C-alpha cells in the first residue's frame, strides 16, 4: 500500500548537473556556479515550518522560508530521479519560489518500509553538507 499525500501540489525541482559544471580542481568548487539540468515536476505534500516571517539578521530584517516536502519514492523511481543536497525548488503549485534542498530523509511507515521521502528545504543556499 502506497502512502497517501494530503492536498498534494505540483512541485518543480531543478537538479544540479555536476557533469557539465566547470570545477576548480584546487578549491574543489564550481568556477562560477553549478549548472542546472532539466527541471521535473512531481506531486508532493508541502509543509511550511516558517514562511515569509521577518527575521533579524546582521544585514537587517529579512523574510525567511523553510519547510519540507513529502514525496512518494515510487513516483521518483518511475521518473528515474533522485533529489539531493542543493537541488533547487522553483515552483510549488501556481507560485514561483526559490528554495534549496537542505537534506533528504526516508519516512518509515508502520510496516517498517520506507515508501516516502521527506525533502527539507530553505530559502538560503546551504554552504556545506552536514
């Protein structure tokens, strides 16, 4: 039995394409920026933990946004896609957004089988993998 998504939205995710990115071998980082591959759409349950709330930063007040998506692993496997660190979320439903994937974890159900993934995102580009 596959997990049911509550009020699923169509989410557009743009993956990193490290094979076509120019890398600096000494610094082990992209020269200008990471190239993005073709975007794909997937149905996901969207949960916002913090959306458009003002936060005080050293540069002033800024709006933040973070949360997570729940997607069925079967849907990703059928498309032959995986979601990874720093992939870009460009739209949720009809709204154009700019969020970055922080981490991906498996969601285990009562049957002890992982049939879904939880994709955590934030509005700031993460600087390193945890």
